[in-house]
């Protein structure tokens, strides 16, 4: 058996990656594949999602940490701010509470990289990133949806996340998206200096390893 020393892997192992998505993680194949790939490169990955119970939980069985934080709706219910109708949802409160849970965890495990996903992830990243002098991590955001073209969400939801995109799309240190067409549209609409890199929603070659 042949072993090769990988100095890059050793260097990567010194860095912690906090990956964030506003769902229960296990149904999101794109996020899981991303976490698996980053972990295989040697980085210490902790993938954060939302628990459907009012308590943090851990998901076992993966080669990286998965931490599910309490869904913000529980705190919103306690404060009398929760509504069952998605059209009347106070998304800013939802994002602020989720970001607060993350900040509490980051005090114990400060990340070197923040890797956010999806429309809500951009809003959370914007809250955590703060001003130019207030962060000490590199922010990568993966754009899952074409927000302005999304037709399966209420108009109020779309309007909120379009405003989030306008406010924060220039903040991340790096952007990725799911297709070349999406990257072209975003660069043109927002006059992005750098086109988002494309990460296709496709199986990884390593998924077909025979060993």
C-alpha cells in the first residue's frame, strides 16, 4: 500500500469551517456534499442547521460535526412574535435569533471560514459578518436559488430575500452558484466584480470510488 504525505491536508486541518443552512440539513444533498468535500480536504467542518425541537442536537454518523440549533420559531413563540402564516412571517426576527444562536456557539468554536447556503444563509452571514472591521473569518456564500425568479414562495418572502440579496451580495469574500447561467445573471444584475464560481448539483466523482 502506498501512502503520500499531503502537506496541504495538514495545513487545512488547522482551520475550522462553520457551514450554515437554515434547514434540518439531512434533506439538503447540496449542503451535505459540500461539507463532505471540504472535510475530505482536511478542514475541520461543523455544519449547522435547525432542529424542530427547542433544544440543540447533534447528528451522528458523518465524518464532520453536524449541530442542529433550536428553530427560531420557539423563541418567537415565547416572545409572541410567531405566526403560522408564512405570508406574515417576521423574517428579520427569525434571522436575528438564528444568528444569535450561532454567535453563542462561535464563542466556543470560532471559525476561520464561514460558509453559508441559500437565501436565508446570506441573511445570516450578513448579520454575523458585520462591518469591515468586525469579523475575523473568510466568508463564502453558496447561492442556491435565483431569488428574483423564485415562484414557489409568497411575494412577501421573495421581497424580503431580494432586499437581503441587494444589501449583502457584495459582502462575501467569495460566491458560488449552481449554474453558469445563474452566475452570469447575478454578475450582470449586481455588477459583481467577480462572477460566482459554478458548483454543479451533480454527484461527486469520489462517490463512485471502488475502495
